[in-house]
C-alpha cells in the first residue's frame, strides 16, 4: 500500500476512534429528525404546513451536519495537528503534510455524505420526511455547499494559532450562521433583514438551496453563486495562509 | 551508487547564515560531519543549535552559505534527502489515539526501502506497548518511539534534537546506550544537546555554538585541553580560616566559600602551596578534593554561560 493510502486508512481509524465523530454522523441527524417529528405530529398545523416541515427538517439536519463537521470538527483537528507538531513530524518524512490535510478533508466529506444518506433513509422510512424532488439540483447544492463550508473551515484552521482558538473561531462562526441561516427558525419566519443577510452566508445559502431542491424547484442563482464564490475565495485564502508549523 | 567512503564528510556546512528580521540566528557557521561519527552540537538554550540542524534537514531555508548532505542540497533535493535522513524533532507528537504499531507501520510505508517495523518494535523495547495509544505512553516510551520512527526509513544519517531533555537521569542513560547502538549499525548521528555529560559521553566531535556562531570545534578531550582551565581545590577546614592566609600565596588566584566549604583555584603547584600553609597553621583540610578541568569548564569558558543543571 502506498504511503498516501495508508495515511488515509490510519486517519480514518483515528476518526472512528473519536466518539464525537460518531455523534455527528449518526446521533445528531437522527436526533434532529426525531425532535421535529415529535413537534410536528403533536401540532395542529395544517397539512400544507406539515408538508413544508417535511421538506425543511431533512434539509436542515443535513446542513447542520455539514456545518458542524466543517466549522467545528475539521478546523479543531487540523489546528491540533499543527499545535502538537504532528504536521511537522510528517514534514520530516518523505510524505508532505498536505497529504494529511487531504486525508482529513476526504474523511470529513465522506462523513457528511454518510450523514446525508442517513437523513434521507432514516427520515424517509422512520419519520415520513420527504425526499428531494429535484435530484440534480440537490446533488449540485450539496457539492457546492460542502465546498463552501469546508473551505471556510480550512481558513479557520489556517489562521487559528492553536486548537482552542480554532474551536472558538469555529463556534463564533457557527452560532450566527445557525441564526442567520434559518436553522433555528425557518427563513420565512425570520425578520426580512436577518433573512437577507442569511442569503449571503454559506450555511444559509446551502439550506435555502437544499429546501428548494426538496420542493422540486431549481435553487436561486443567488444562493448557488454565493456558495461558489465563498468556496473559491476561501480555498485560495486557505492555501495561501495555511502554515505547517 | 554510494560513493562515500569511511571518513568522507556526509554533511558539509559552509558559512551558514540565517536571520529572522534583524536578528541574526546563525552567523558564518562551518563544519563537516564524517560518516559513522556521532557529531554533537552543543550550546546554551537559544544559541541557534536547532536552527542549524533544521537547515541541514531541509526543514528551514537559510539566507547564506551552503549545505550539502550526502551530496544533496537540502532544499532542491528534499525528496531524495527525506528518504535517507531520519529525523527526531524537539517537541513533536503523534495523534493521541494512534497506536504504537500503527505509527511505525504507517511511517514505514512512506519510504522506498524501509526497515522492518516489527523488529524496530522489539529493538526499542516497545513489545508490551505495541497496541497502546500514543497518549498512554510515558515520556521515555514516547522518546523510544520517536527514535524508532526516525530509523524506520533505514536512514544513513539520524538527527536527534534535545533527545533527553524531558527524561529523568536513568531514562537518559538508557537513551545514551540506544544512541550508541544506532551508531554501531553504521548510522551517522547528529546530536543536538545542551547537556555536557551527554556530549562528553557520546560525541566523537563537538561543535560549540554561542550566539549563532561556532565557538569551537574539537573532540571532547581537545575542547577541555584547549580551555586551559585552572586547578581547583575544595576542602572543609578543621578550624575557621582567614582567607588572606590563602590569597597571600602567589599560586592562588581565588578563594570562595559555600557554607563551611572552601574552594581555591590557582596554578600548577596549588596543592603543595595550600596544604603547606594550612599545616603550618595546624589546620587540617577535611574532605580534600582536587578537581581537574571538565568539558563543563571548557563550555563555560567558551560560551560565557553556565550549562544547564543535569
């Protein structure tokens, strides 16, 4: 086995040994589906409102997982690797530490995909949530959203001096994102100004575009453009700013 | 393909210079390390030792001079060099959940011609810790793992930076034996340290670094001889003693006291002169000790700083 694939394999083992990872993949999306299931079944909403919720909840659970992985788990892991000299140790070997970063990225993306599949499958069969109607739009949105959010996470990992700083920067981006992005409250219940700001955040754009594709519409160009722009800008920034020691 | 012969330099550093902004960290340092040597880089903390070896390893760019390692340029031929140099870094860890065998097995796949990682586990006494996570290892075990990792690529040169700093004296002595074993296998060792005892015990030759400059380069015995330190006599007088009794002697250069103990330094005939004057006054010098100059004295003289407590 080559060094790179061995590295990815070992990093995957380490990821699975960490209980928080398993929580983000399995427990968090299912908990969110469960909670909203309880809320909606016991409410006296109209059938239309219930249908809207059935499309909102899985899109929200999916964006939540993407955001937690990209803004919390990934930057903290990478900053810890730098802080403890793990990247530097690798720089002293024939395998450049950029391979470690790529392995982490692959693992976190794969985790996001597994979480998404769980949301679709468990949601559909256990909680009666809807499936996306516009499949190509859904796939495109998921890919762009993951690119944008993970790029932001890499910038956090690049600029954070240590693991604690990475965690706090990640969280200080996370909570406003949840608020402006329409996770705590669906966008249509937010004040206009807040919803407008949310359109320009990676989480907000991801969630709205996912919801559109769920409801069978092509997402707004604005949301896809925001995701592409954030992805491109932050990828370049992260590549420029990242320090290996 | 290997053209190096016994005694040929495997590392050549010429007029190395490295600055950080206005601060000159390394200035005009030159030395050559021969194949099979344990070559020490000794100096007080902050003298620039680590910067020098990082330039040799290709982990740091330098601003001036020339470095050649087995005929390779550490920067342009980084990939080739990485295959043939084993590096143990100061303050570098592994992921806490990574197991000992996984670390060695994974790093062995990074090299074209790796050592057998299973025998490294045995050689470095890690069998019982084979399945332990890095985070559960003691300081000494971590250190042995980091040496084993430095050797997993079958290197021709191994660089150890402050290998024993975090260890207790017993673990330190054990590590010294391990380093001698590495050399016995034909690996050239570059050893960064600020411990005199370590340098004196292990190194064939030592480069003493002071303020980023090469203060001296010689064998441990050569450094001691060149420093020409004075003789030193220590004793506890049987009755209180007036310093002037001793300072009046032409052979004596200084008299100091710590509690009841008197330390006299001076020239060649110090012992005879001091003992005679004491006996003339009926004073018995208890626990009399004559100290020869050590590497530590040479170090203090060369660098103007006291060495680290051992």
